[in-house]
């Protein structure tokens, strides 16, 4: 495994519409690849901008936790948990598509998930992640996040109701699904924190 170094730089930006604090985080390997840019959410401003910023911060942090690892490390667990970094990325890609594209926007389910018997194999996305390469899993998650951003950008506003109801028959609004994705992504990023440290000792945001 190539030696990996974690580096962080924090820079305060100038005044424009608001004061911006930009944090650049990356893992540098022998190819000097820069993988992530994390931008601190605004302290004030439009609610939609703040929700987008907080969700993007968690998405970028999750990708950071999964950078610079081999296929075998992506499938490594932190006992007694069976979670893996690859499984978490695959799960979050499914979550993004399921909540934003399918349930909120009413678009067809992605063919990757359409034929899965979830009752028979409820951990399908976690289990099958071991079959995919790290670059593929990262790309899958990044593309799912990009589709979600497009859905949000095209919505009428935070009060727009979902195309599909929840199990209780009620429809959620865009605000609800964004808060839900912030909560779920942050929770799994916490899982990734511990898994990554157990793999190679890398810590940090």
C-alpha cells in the first residue's frame, strides 16, 4: 500500500454576498491526487442554500473518508460491525436516488436497483459492494449526488410535496427529504470515521 498523508488547509475568503470559510482537505498519495473540497456552510442566508451546503459538506466528508484505499481495504470491516466503506458508499448512492429521484421526483428507479428483492436480500447494496472497485463506487455515489442536486435545483421550493407517499400515506416536502439526507449521510460518515481509522489510522474531518 502506498504511504498516505492527510493534509488540511483552512482559508477565510473575502466579502462578497457573505463571508466564506473554505476548507480544503485532501489525501495525497504518490500520484498527488486531490480528492475533496469541503466548504463550510454559511452562518446566515437563504434556507435552501444552507440545507444544500450542509448536505454537500457531509457528502464531501464521506468521499474523503473513502479516498486512497485498495479494493481489499474498501471491503474491510471493523468488528463486531459488518459495515465496510464500500458498502456505505453503495448504500448512500442508493439512498440519494431512492429519496430524491424516485420518491420525491417520481422518476423511474435506477436499473441497478430495480430488480432487487429487498425482502429476500435487505442488505443487498452493502453485500454486493465488495464486487466493485473503489473508483466505481466513488463514481456511483458522486453521480447519484449530482442527480439529487439537479432534482433540488428544478424543484418549486422547499414546500414542494413528494410525488410518492410514505408508508403512512402522507407526502413529505423537499425540506423534509433534505434534512433526512443530512441526518443519514452524517450518521454514516461517523461510521466511516471509525472504519477508516481501523484500516490505516487516518483520522480527521
